[in-house]
C-alpha cells in the first residue's frame, strides 16, 4: 500500500453503514430470539450498484442464491434484509420459497423492485424460517426505517459479543466519498468465507463490473484471510452497495482515483475482518500472521493461513507460551515451496528463528509479548517477494464451552 | 475386506512387538524426563527386511532423515532406538550429527551394522539432544535387552495417556505368522502423519519392495486417516520390520497368501490408529466417520477427513449435541464432487439427513447415542462406489489446557 494512498484516506472513528449519503438502517426484535434484536435492514434512497461474494460451500443457503440471482440479473440493490437465529440453510425447496417470499414482501413494503432486494440469514441450519416473524420484521421497516446502524449491527449478531463497523473517507473528483461497513462473524469463520456476513455501503458512483472486481480483490486480502476454527459456513456473503449520491464521475479502472477507492474498500474490509477475528468465539486475543519473502503472494497466503489455522499455535498464544516450534511446524506442513534453511520467525520484535534454526531469546520477554491483546507473528521465507497477512484468534476453554452447547 | 480374509486372521488380545518370533524390546529412564521412562528399543535377533513412511512436513527431523537414508541403502533394520521428550527437529547440522552418533553408538553396543539401526525421536522442537543421556539409554540395551514391550510402549509416550499395541496371527505356507505393533500419538495428529510414531514387527519373510508397497497402502487407510487437531508434525514415522524367522516362502504380490498378509498389516495399523485417535489430547470419545457412495475412494477420504477435522463437529460430539448441521457444513466445504440433494447422514443408526434435507428424529435419542465412548458418523453421498473411514476424537477443555501449557 503506497504511502500516498494511505495519506489520502481519513479513518472515521464512529462511522457506520449510514454515514455514506442516502443510507438508512435499523433493527427490531421479532421473536426469532428470546429478547435480542434479530432482524435488521439497510436501505438506500436510490437503487445502488451492487456486487457480492458468496460462500464456496456446496450447501449454499437459499438466501444467498436468491441474492446472487438478483444481483446477476439487475446489478442493483436498494434494500437489504437480514435475520439472525435461523440460517435458512439445508431447507430445500420450502426454504428457497421462503427466501423469495422474504424478498417479495420487503420489495412491497419498501416500494422497490423485487430484484433490488438482498436477503441474508444466519443461525441454526436445517430449520424452516418462521415466516410470520420475518414478516413482522419486514413490516417494521415501514414505520421505523432509520433507527440507526447500531440496531442493524446488533440484529445480525449470533454468538458475537461486539458490534462491528468501520468507515473511511477520501475525495474523488473533489467530492467527499465515504465507504463504511458492518459485519458479523464468530464461530465457523475460515478462509473462503464462513458464517460471516458483511455489508459495505458507499455514496460513490462506481461501475458494476469494476466494483465486483474490486470486491473480489479486497476480499482475498481481508475476509478470506481470517479464521476462527477453520469451518466454512453455508451462509457467508459480502455485499457492497454504491449508490452514487456524491455524484462523482463514475469510478472504474480508468479513473485517476480508482486506486484510492480500492484502497478505501480494502481498509474497511480489513478492519471488519480483524474485528471478526478478534471477536471469534471465546477469543481473548487477536493474532496477526505476516508472511513475507515468499515465492508469490499466494504462497505467502497459504503459509499464513496454515499458521493462523493451527490449533496448537492458537492454544500456545492463549497460554502466552512462546512456542515457536508449533509455528515452524505449521510452515512445514503448508505444502508450499520453501527452503527450510532460510526461514525466519519473530514474535513481535523478538526474533526466535533465523535461517531455519532457533535463536537464543528471553522466554520471559516472549511470554510478556504474548500476553498482549494483539499478537503479531512474522515469518520471512527469504525466498522471494510474495507477502500476505492473515488474522485469527486464540483457542480457549470458552470456545469449547460455547460450541459444546450452542446449536449452530 | 473380504469375509474370507477376515476369518483367516486371529486377533491376539495382549500381543505386542515382541510376540513375533525373534524380537526383543525394552525401555529405561535416562533423565530426559523427570521420572518416566524416556528411552526405548526394539531388537531383532537377525537383520529384518524394513520399510518406512515418513512425515511430509518440510522441516523433517534429523532422525527420520538418518533412518530413511539407512533403509534406502540397506533395506534392513535390526535395532530401533527411540527417545521421547526431545524431537531433535529444527536442530540443524548439530542435530543431524547427534542422530548419526546415536545410530553409531547403538550399532556398536548391539554389534550390528550401522545401517541396520533406525533412530526416532519425539518431544520438544528446536533443542539439541543431551547426548550423555542418550548414550546412557543405549548402554542400557547391553544388559537389559529384553525387558518387555510394555516398557518400550511406555518410553515412547509424550502427552499420551495409555500405551498402544495390537497384534494378529495367520498362516502362510502352514507357518504361524504374527504381525504386531506399538505406537505413540496424542497432539498434532493429522492426516499425512503427525507426532505419531508406529513400529510394526513381524516374523514373516517378505520381499522389501512388496513390504514397502503394502505399508504405503495400509498407511493411507489407517495412520493417514486420523486427526486430533489437524497439525502435522516434523517427526512422524511408521516402520515395519519383517525378520523372516518363521521361514515361510518369501511373501510378495505373487504369493497366494499375499492378500492375507496385507490384511493383517492393515488390521494392526488401523487398530493402532484408532488407539491413537481415542487417546488424543484431552479426548473423551473416539469418533469414527464412515463415508460411502463417493465418486472414488479418494473423494470419500477427503470428505471423511473434512468432517473428522472440524472443530465444530468435535465440540458438538464432546457436548453430545446431535448437531448434524455442522457435519453437513463440513461435507459442503470439503471441495469434493457431490450432489447436495443426494447426501444422507446418520449418527449411529439414527438417520438425521436424507437427500440433503433434515429428517425428524428424536433429539434425546441422538444425545444418548453421542454420550457413548465410540461415536460413528455415517455419510452416504449416493454418488458412486467410493468409501473411506477416518478416526478422530472430541475437542475438550482438557485439550486447550494441555496445549496452552505444554511445550511441544
């Protein structure tokens, strides 16, 4: 990331999906959950150019199929409705019809085109949506459309603890553009997407094909580089809506400020991804793995994901044990091209392995470093120019507790 | 496995690596550990035809390299020495020399050819072997060579709780042949081998190339189908020694009873693999995943490994939660060819998914089933003739506890 571009971006501390011009959001309690908000929406004053990336799981849930079909057909989304507590996954033709009915009802209530409604669900697999509750949520959009993004961010959570949002501003053609996002994560977060939903809004005017390409590119450097437990869910989706209300010249790869826009999209995506990783089920720490010197960015990414996915690395970080042998071990089984005699490993600033051999280091300093909230593991393969970063969290008693009892 | 072949095999309840004719074993305490046995050996009266399979980890430990080179060169092994507490991995040229010195000293003490000694290590990574303790262990072989297999089985354990052994007998050319094995496992057990050591002895006479082929084949259906936490270690190895002391006609693929021998080798390997999975760190249950109806055996194996490796499946089994959604989810992200509308899932005899859709079943019966010590998950892809079985264990508080504090 060039310094120049970074300087052109301004992080907006409390920005959220309603910070870009023309977006509203809200959330209500419909009874899907006992008392927590369980149904949320985002609405744009005008149809927004849309792009999505979707789970690779063969059991892709019905709402994803309906949303993907609509974006493929119209290229636009104006309203997004999301329910938690029920994933509407592995629900067959009835589940598919329920997703279509949700979309149709939302279109009717908001007076928008059916193909301009995106639907998303997260929660238990294999149970049909209780449609009367879903309709109750959709009808609430009529009266209380702009309740604020915090209610939306809360309504989409499942076993997440904290709401997640990020926003950034920059200028395009002299207009102030905002990109902002909300997300939910927690268990089943893994590379290739997981029970992870992310919704990104922007008031920039962007060409659809370019928006889609940019989303794919930044997703590979953000949401696809996080893991909580390596499981990939049926319901993962990232959507971006660009409503063009700042009236810049339409952005595409040929626009002089295209790279600034992509940088902004990447910043928001990576911030959300890190918040998801940090809030993994039972997590006490964010683990960041930075790999460089790889034969390619792809090789660096695979090595980073092998390390961040290792239960042994995750438990060692939980226990603040500077056990670099487990990191080396994960590098070794990543099945990537590398020379074991060139590998270096550092925990923060403390180098522990050089040229594939252990260095003397203070165990105490290592433990102290690992006691921090954010732990960075650096691996240099000294074998090329490729680099990548992956994020994850520690593996704790609480993770086991949550997942031995919670019905996903 | 044909019924006929099964009938030709006789399981030997308390058989061990010294049950085949001409093998001795023992174990001593050298001080590598505080008080537990930490150095063990197996010795054959005559040089035995040998074959090995070794970890795919790029950081392959020095003793594996030394052992592999010797078997590649001589095709025979007469003495195996194993230490626990120190893996002699990521130890550079000094570690390699220590492995050579261990081999040379053992050859001298036992009066065997240097290339007829196999060395193996398991324990902490990145620390040089304290050679005076290793020599102490080697010298003990002189006086007390046949202390019994139980001391050997104990000496090779790390965080394992129980010793592991299996044995089977059958006839070849009218001679009673025994195949027996010992193993260590626990954490870092994964497909493609892990901190897993297994030593198999037999008094059959077997051609080296055939023995190697048979070992590879049965390893893919046993040790490569188990997982505790998905981490693949630097030190994994399976060795088989065939000393020919029953004086059968040399076995190879053309021998009428070859398939009985392979079946016996498979039985011992699978029994040891299951014992390793059941004794995974912190495990309370053995999980067996049987996949059939796949496009090929390979596809079935990948699907089985995706399920057995899922932390969410493992925690659900720990909590006795009949949460089939997590099984379906793992099937879906296995990236294998399958039709989601044909998939069936059963927990023991309780079918929970048919043609990709949930069935009504008694949650209580599901929970009761999962409370057993051995849990079998059946998946039928209804998409071909391929089948495979994988074994693993549940993920528990105790796993986190062991790995947040134990230095691997």
